[in-house]
């Protein structure tokens, strides 16, 4: 089994606590409104805390698909949220587990800095595909910017 780690950082004009609320606390309702490809977010197991499994239903290439996320930890005090992709189109056949650790920090001019660490555990001797990694980073950046755009367009959201 191989273990590969990637880090990414994004900046936002939205304050970290407001962005965290949209991305974590109110994710089930905000994400489908903000991200065009995602049709719904639903809890399939658990109470919303660690161990909870959420199903994100999305449209990709004209087809309805899904991704299952398992919440690993929530740290509201430090604006942290960690989860794993445990099923669906987000988990390629060559991958055992994908873990995502996210944290928001105060950024310049009242905005935010989002830091993401992605750890991929592959099956056997499989190597991560560099093109898939670049595509995943682009999707993550687009997702972050879609939430930012939604919040900018909805200043009354708190």
C-alpha cells in the first residue's frame, strides 16, 4: 500500500467563521444551492458528528452519481473539519482510502485562508494518477470559490 499526501491552500474574501458555517454547519442546505453539479447532501448514517456518513448526489457528464463522505472530526472552535471519502465516484478502484483535513484561518482584509491536506492510501503497488490529482485540486478550488460566490451574493446569510 502506498500513502501519498498533497496540500493545497486557497484564499477567500469571506470571514473564516462565516465560511466555516456554510461549509460545515449548514453544508447540507448551502452546498446544493452554491455548487451547480451537486444536487443534494443527505445524512445516511449518524447524527451529524464524527462517524456520520453523508451522501452527495451530483451530476457529472450528464449522469447522476454520488460520493460518500465519513466525518472523522469536527473542531468548531478551531474551524477544522476532517472527513474521508468512503464510496462512490470519489473513490477509484486503486484507492483504499482518501482522507481530507481542512482548516480555516484568518486571512488578509477580514477574509480567510483555507488549508487542505489530502492523504491517499492506494491498494497494493498502485500509484496515484497525477492527472487525477490535478483534476481533484481544480474541483476543490472550484468548490471553494462556488461557496464564496454564494456567500457574497447572499450577504444576509449568517
